[in-house]
């Protein structure tokens, strides 16, 4: 019997993409953005808690990848699961819809 990771326990399926670095995440950006677009309130959920949304759409980030993202985007502090879960569980149609053109800002 194989042991399930935390995200597999929560979602009942293996992640479709395992990411070990920010560069690797960027290489799959187009496919990830397509999955976010197909997710109800995906853009808003990404803005509220990008790590939870990535996990929910099947992207498993290694600790290294998550650390690189946090270093690249230092504003990702104090993320809360409460507003994320509230919007995810909401059946209300949102008045505003966000369309993402990229996951994170490109550093020059």
C-alpha cells in the first residue's frame, strides 16, 4: 500500500504536475493558466492564496519551489486559508472576474 501525500489525501488524486523550482513552474505557465481559467473564480482564488489554488488544480510545489516563489514575491506573506475557502465554497456569482496573463511578475 502506498502512502498518500497531503494534497493527494485532500483531493483523492495524484497531482498532474510536480514542480521543483520557479523556473520549472514558469515553463508550465500556459497549461497552469488554462487550468486556473477553467476553475470557478480561479483568478480571484489565485490572488487570495496562490499556493492553495495551485494545489487545488493539481500542481504540487516542492519546498524549494515554494521558497523560490516567496523570495521572488516577498509580498506573499500572511496568506490566509479562510477567505480562500469562503470564496471556493461560495455559490454566489462574483461581480468581477480576473483573467491572469501570467503567474508571477518577471524579474529583469
